[in-house]
C-alpha cells in the first residue's frame, strides 16, 4: 500500500539554551555567526554601553514622519502591507536607523512551508495561513527596511485630509517599553556581523491581539510568529510557527552553535557559611565568526558579575540582563550576560574569558536542606546544545558534603574548610553540584561506584505538612515540573520523616536499576554516579549526578496519593528514580540536537522507567497499568475541549506547553513518547524469534553510535530502520517514515472498531476473519494493529498484526482451538478500542 507523502523539513534546529518560555527575539544565545571572515571593524567604534543606551532611548524623529499608502515589505515568507497610515522612524544610532512605527491599516501574510507548522499556526489562530490586519506596528531591523520604506513613502502635505496629529506623543510610552527588548539584538549587528540581519515586527492585530513576526538570520529557525499569552497566571511564549528561512537552510549546524563555541570551563567556587557563593569561571571559546564582538552567556540574576577580563587581563565591558526594566513584575525566563570583546577574533581563533562574580544561588529550604536554585545558571554557560570539558573546584564549610558532575579527583579538609575538585571524563552539556549535611551510602555496580546522599531531616514545608496532615505539592515530573499530583502527608512520628533512614533502600533500588539498564543499554562511560536529595518536587539527571526530591526518599506510609490506587502509588518513587537514572544514558551519554529532538531524552528516560517497573514483581501488570494511565492522560480533554494529545506532534518539543495546552509538553513528550517506543518495540518483536529483542540491540547500537553527542529524530529513524522486520516495511522501501510520520511528526490517537467472524473448517481448525475500521486520525494514518485470541482460563494467543489504514484492514487467521473472543491488543498499541 502506498501513501500520500507530505514533504517535511527534516533537519530543523532552533534556539540554543535550555529555557522553555523565552521572550521573543532578544534571546541571547541565538547570537550566531556566518562562516566567512570579513575585515574587522576598527577600534573607533563608540562605547557599546553608550550605543546600547542610545538604542534604549531612541525616540521618533519629528522630521521623519511619512504618509504610507500601499507600501509593502517582503522578508522571506513574511509579507507586510502598510495600506494606509503614517510611519515614523527612530532617530539613528551609530548613523543607522534601526526602527520604525506605523499607525493605520496594515496586513501581515505568512505561509509556513511545511504542514507541521501550518497545523501549529492553525491551532493558535484557526487558520493555516497567517493573514491578519493590524492597526499599529513597531518594527526593529538591521537590514534595508528604513531605506525601502522611505523611498516609497512621502512627507505629509499641509492640504492632506489626514494629518499625523499626536503621532509622536502616543508612541513615547510604547517606545520606552519596547525599545529595551530589542536593543541587544540590534547592538549585536551594529558591532558585529552584518550578514545575518533581523527584521522584527511587533503587531497589534485586529482579531489576534498583539503578536510578533520575526525574520532573524541569526536564529536557526529564522522565521517565527510568536505571541506572549498568560494562562492560569503563567506566562507562555506561544510559538505559532517557526521555520528556517530559505537563506538559513544551508547553514543550520553553524547557526545552532552560534558565533562562539565553549570548549572548556574551569570554575572555582567558594561557598560561605551563609551559603553565598563567590565564583570565578575561566572559559575557553572558539570564535566562529570573523566579526562578532558580543559573547552572550546564560547566567543567574542572583549572581552579580564583578568583572570580566580577556586572556591578556584587559577588563571588558559586560551587560547583565541587559534591557531589563527594573519595574518589570513578570520575571524574564532567561538570565544572561553579554560580554563585549575589544575586537573580533579571527574565525577559528581560541580565546579565554575570566569572569568573577558573587551572590546567592543556594537556598535553604528549612532544616538545613539546601538547594542550588539556579541549577544551570550558577556559572556563565553557553546552553546545553554544545558540550565542553569541565574542571570544577569548590571550597565550603567542613560540615557540608558537596557532590558535583564528573569525577572527584581531589578532596581535602583543613581549617574547617573542605576543598574538592571535579573533572569531566567526557565533554558534558552542563555542569552542576549539590550539597548538604548529608549521610551517604555506597554500592558497587559493576565498574560503577554508586553513592546516595540524603539529609537527616526533611525540609520545613514537608515537616510542617507531615505534622498536621496537610496536602503538599507531590513529586512532580522531572525537568519540567508543571504537572504532577498532590500528596497528603499523614501525621507521623517525626523520626520516621528522615530521608537518611531510607538511604539503603534508595541505594538498593538505584543499583538494581543501573544493573538492569547496563544490561539493556550497555555500560556507562562514567565510573561514579551520585544520587542526591533536593528539596522540592522534581528530579533531574545530570552527568554523574542525579537530583531526587526529598519525597522520593521517604518511606511509603508517609505518603498517600489521591487519584492513584495504593499499588500505583507504590511505583511512583521507583518511576522517578528510574527516570532520572535513565538520563545517564538518554540525555547525557546521548544528547539531542534541537528542541525537536528532546523526546530522545525525556521520552526514552520515561520508557526506561517503564521497563524498570516491568522488571519488578508483578511487572507485566504494573507496566500495563502505567501505559493505560499515560493513555488516559493523553486522551483527556483540555479546558477548550480537545484532547491533550492533539496539542501537537512530539516533534514540536518544548513548544507543546503553551497557553491553550499548558500540560502539552509533559504529556506528549513524556507519555506519548513512552508509548511510541513501546509500540516500536512490539513491532520489532513481531519478526522471527531471536535470542534478544531487536529493539534493545537497536538501542544499544544507537547509544554507541552517538555517544557523547546529540542525535536527531531523523538520526534515530535511520538507525531504527536497520532493525525493522519485514512486516514493518509497509511501504516496501525499507523505511520507517510511515511510523514516525504518524506518531512523532503527526497527531492523533486512532480509534478502532473490530468485526470478527469465527468458522470451524475442520477438526481443530477454526478460520477467523474480519475487519478493523479506523477513525479519529488523518487519512494517511496507517498502522499494524495487533490481534489476540482469548480462550478459556485466561489463556490468550497473539494472532498477528493487521495493517489498518483509512479503508480499514481485513484479516484471516487459523487457530486450532475456538477462541472465546478475538480482541485488539490494547497493551501493545496506543489506540482507543471500541
Ligand atoms: Zn527527565
């Protein structure tokens, strides 16, 4: 059977950095580079701080107000029409006009090139094409926009019937608010590479409200339509559509890395008795642009940069959270700094920066339970999409135990201070640490040293809840803690609320988990893994370092989980622990290339946790229960009445949590991905019986092939195709696109109706015929559906797979015994079965 094939953009990449709800175009780490060197700017460039200030305060130039009649601008796939109205231009900065405003009747048109983006746009705007009228526009640009508009507009005449009136006054407060959002992006081009200009439009739409349309050649997905929306008190950056421009298609990999690639970090941090931190980071960067001078780094606002020097000791200009309005009430999503180099470095040159800083990033959650609040931003970093070598040195009060990523190469104690040094054994996407007045327990698991750390007391919020039978936020899901359940703590003897007392139990569970995963996925490249307690509700798995919430250390009687039966509740902690440990393989050993590929980390860790559950006592039933729970979550309804799953394909990654579907990321990336892998495994097991399931051979091989680097969905598909069985070759081309198009690039949970007829055709011979009907999914959705025959005494037998498409799927099987019932095997496929 052949299928209509949709063309897809296969290798999309996007913003660097880990934050999920970024604001608009000013994201720092998209600051990227072109691949050719151009003559460097002279040293006579004005002070960047002065330029920045001028950009922030650029006002409208009263002599540059124009009448606009039928003007239009085309930037890649974006067309902007200024049908009728007035345009004003910002006063030039460094001799350049970098902004304009418009009031009147305008229209924007954008057609995303691929069906995934058109579907995304449609989810937000009810139309696959953006076609919106607007009555005002704020434009910032570093391209030819000013010249283009000026050439086509004219100054108002005294006898014009319409006059600009108070045009300038009306824009004053808006410019004050919007200019700083865009200043750093404009400054980047004014001081550096001019080959990757931006065109950024903030529009006041007639039906859609305010939104932004951006064409920014420094961003891997240069063309975007984004709206900032509030839902349930939270701010979301709703990405309506995002795709590479025609121009950027050819250099996505370069754009991903940006203008500066971090090669190595040396971090020295002193943690004082009041838990304040004094730090110094030496970072070695490779220049990937011959012209750019601004190095942007993610960095916590709770640490103040004291100074930045280059390799020769020259102090450099630095901006911290530039463009920030002090009065801003909603916290920005990404904290960052921008360091201005005195001169651009030639393409390929290595150079060092030394940053010193101090502040408070370690919080005391009460009872001495500490948390490194800024887990990724406690040092200046370039985001998780490039890997670097790390050497970390810490100095801290002797009473504390500190555990960091990498291997501990040294630990000494003197004068009441401990000092320890940690080195990465392979390039890491990120580095971090955890600390506390810990007890610890150790295990040997093959070549791996497992260490588990926990405090003697629980943090204040849990202690209080436990004393009075309160409901607290329960253990929540992982890296993105927006979902999760609530937990009621029953009054307990406070002695029982001692995480350290559970050390042995957690160590046993962790070591069993590691053994199982080493068997399934192959050995880890690291030799030491620390599982450490953190206050709060979520865990995370970093290279050699797992964060596990206090709750996961508490004995079961302390917890009751509303909405779960007691058996599910018992598996909750195990799932959490297993998921975070699984990240040593998925996320750390193998990374993900872009936000589109994040399911390769979260989905795989979630499925690994399911495999852990399946390996335990009563495992088959528990796995079934877990998968059914995930299915129920996926087909549950959002407040708007659509299913959570329909919020978008797995391919959209962190864009899936947005104002209409706040739980999207959590449900789709974790739970649907878990199902996708389960189905792939079941399909791969449909071939001739082998000693080992081909699915696991495939995973081990995948980890080996991409060890220490990022992989994409496409990489995974090509890899999985090597292990496909003949029955998976639906299109007779040895490709698995049909599967991934349905499940990763598409949405929809199929609904199946089954019609069966059983006839005896001889002694011990029954002919089973029938048809499976499909609905609830797109026309081109096609999937093999597993059928089972159920006999008396709970005996059942897999009959086989029936390929079901829009026209249904017919089948014929022969059995020796007459089945009591023939059914679709709902444990092997994500489907709604009638
Ligand atoms: Zn995770």
